[in-house]
C-alpha cells in the first residue's frame, strides 16, 4: 500500500507549489489573452514571447552586473573585515560586529530612504555605482556574518601555530585564513548575489530611475494588463538565481566543501 | 651557556594567581620538563614563552636578547600542542615546507629538505598524503617535522604525546630524544606524567599551583626531592609524622612532614614501624597498589613488588592491623 511519511509532506507541498507556479508562468509567458476564469489560454503567441525575452536582455545585464559587483566587492571586504574582527580584543569586537550588522537591523524602507537622501546630498545617486554601494550596505552584514561564522569555527591554534612558525598576521590571513574560509566565502558571495538580485525598493530610491533592473520592471508590470510580458520577465528573474544556485553547489562539490554548506 | 632564560615570570587572571616567580634557563640540546598536575600553569608558561600570552611581570631572554615584548612570529620559538594543528588543505609535504625559511629555498632544495626530515620522523613517502588521512601519531610527527623545518631556536612541547597510546608514546619519546641529540635544539616539554618526565628530561622543573618547586635532574628528583610538593608530584607518600603512633621510629625527625616512596614500604609483622589498615587496592598487572589508612586517618599508598596471591590479598583486606616499615624515609 502507498505510504506517505508525514515529515516529507511540507517539503513535497513546497516542491509542488513551486513547480506549479513555474508552470503557470511558463504558460502565461506564451499565451495571448489569458483571463480569469479561463482554465487555459485561448491562443498562444511565441513571437511576442521571444520579443519579450529579447527586450529583457539589457535589464538582465544591468541586474547581473550590479549583483555580481555586490557579490565580488562583498567578499573582498568581508574576508579581511572578518579577520580583523576575529583578531581584535573582545570588547572592541562586539562594537565592531554591531556596527557592521546594524544596516541589517533597520527596516529596508527606512535604510533605503536614508541611503537615498545621503547619496543625493553627496551627489552620488542615479548611477550603477550608487546602486551597487546601496546593495552592498545591506548585503555586507549577511556576508560578513557568514565569513565570521566560518572563521570562529576554526581552531585558533592553527593560526597560533602559523605565527610560531614565523608568519606575521597578514601573511597568516592570506596563507591560512583565506583557504580555510573558502567555503564560507562561496556562500557569502552567493548570498550577496541573491540579496542584490532581488532588490526593488532600494534600487528605485538610490537609482533615481536612471538604473533599471529586472525586479523594478517586474514589480511595475505585476498590476499591468501585459501579463504575458510580466510572466516572461518573472521567469528570467527566477532563472538567474536558479543557475547561480546550481553553480554554487557544483563549486562546493568540486572543492569537496559540501560539509560546510550542509551545516 | 644559557640560550633561554626566564626571570621572575608572573601571571594572574583577576584574583587567580596562575604563575608566581618562575625562574629557570635552558641550554642548547637540553630537554627541560615542566612536571605538575593539570591546571597548574605549565601550559600558560609555555604560552608566555611563545609570546601568545603576556606575563604581568618578568623577563624572557633568548640568546642574550630580551624577547618579552617581541611578536610571536619574530621569536623563533615554535610551540607544539596535543593537537597536531596541520593545515587540512595542504599535503604532508606542503605542511612540512610551510615555514617562511623554507619558502626562500629553491624547489629542489626544499624537496630535498622535506624528504630528509620526513625520513627522520619515519614518514618517508608520505609527501602527497592528506593530513586528515594520517593517524594521530603520524600527524604529530608531521607537526614535529614542520617545526624542525622552521629551524626554531627553542622548541616548546605541550603534552604532544598525551593522546597517543602507550607504545606509540614511547616510540615518539625515543624519536624526540634522538632529534634533540642530533640537532642540539633546546626543548621545554610539558607533561603531568612522571614516567614521561623521567625518561625525557635532562632537568625536571616541578610546578604546582603556579609555583616553581624544584629544578633537579630526574634521578635526584626521584630519589631526593627538595620539598614535600615535589615529593608528592614524583609519587612519594607525604605524611605528617607528628600525630602518628610509632612502634619503632625511623632514624629521622618524625615531628615534621615525612615522605616515603610506595615501593619502599614493606609489610612487616615482626618489626613494624607503624600500624595501618588496608582500605582499598588497585591491580596494576605487575603487582598491587594498596591504599592504607594510618591510625590518625592519614592515608598512604604501597606498591607490592610481586603479585599477591588472592589468598594473601584477602588476608590483607580482612586484617584490621597491618604492620609496615620502610628503610627509606625522607624528612622535611
């Protein structure tokens, strides 16, 4: 008889709902006029779909560049910052951690408006660099948190042994700490990328309409009549993080560092 | 000539006095063993010498130069602990060749040196192995090889063989002794195991509750420790002679602390010095360790040289009064 383990039900339901949602968007992206309460579209239109995908390429490129830069700059900053916090005295450590994690504690609307006002004041709004900087400010706490968590899992004696062998602090960072943090930095890069990829409000506020990313267009189309275009852009928006997830798992598998991801 | 000298090293954490006025020196090729119970400040002292912990006061001199305020990586002092601390993302050879002085060598010179040092620690052919695939003993030898490759002026060992089983521990002790003899490298070795201290040391420093109690050669410390604390550390029974009821006083001042080795006590019904009662025993393989209670409640251990028969053991346990004597009492 067919038996269902109750523990697997939530997981199964999540997978079914995700799959069903994707299916609906796929059908919607190639349909012509699919209105409620029709169960199935009357017509299909592939030419418009191809045109929608084509139109999305510049948006896709901008969104990707921003997310990739946030991810890259994020790990370049979070690795040495984590090393600094790891080596600093206990009382300063807590202050520094709170300072860096602070942006993550503020509601996104508040921080978004704050960054927007600040960037306008210093004449640094309405360009990709400003959007990257704003995304970085909210991604960095999470990226640093991951880098710190993997660093604090390491045995301090490993670094002390390196010092005893004659290596200075910065040499130990490059030769020992960085390789030990590698799996964590992959994860931090992945998290930074996905946080930036999904940003809507912050991009609108700081980009000042000059920088247009996929989520901005998707949100603006959500209530429009052009549901075919909306569905096509949703699919593209979902596709890239999905590919990055696959890439992340492939890299971890290749380097044999899956253990960290599982923990 | 002294290579490393410690003068008046003191360290405390809040009210807890961890080290108090530690003074000793180490000569090239000498193994100094710091012996004492766990948690008495031995590892803290090594940490201070290595530069990982700052002392509250005192000076450390290496080769005539003050190093008390020198950074860890500039001291040329390498510390090995119970954990081998090998880098998991490097092969055995890369671990061994990790120190900065190895990086300045050409690849062929480096390979030659790595191979030679791996041969010395009986790990030839292990070059490409991942450290995580090695046994605990092998990891410790790689760690030792790495330390030797860094050419330190002093090697500090903090119970490096404590996690190894008995036979492998003995092998490692022999290896260490040979390496020290060959290289004239001074070593400070921390242990709480008496046999390890006795077999390795040129000099044994007894540390208990942060205080340095003696600095003696092993045989002298074993036979004639300079104070009751050292005596207790090297296995003597330390008892207060004042309150004891002596049937036949030994030829020493019994109105003070007196010490006797467990193996020097014999059960003697004809001419006993003290009467005791057996309150417990441990079978040690080669004999028994009896725990005797004296008339005033003090206890002492007795090692029986040969195995007691079951009958004899039953008699000892059931007898309320056992006469004991020793011809080797120490007086303080």
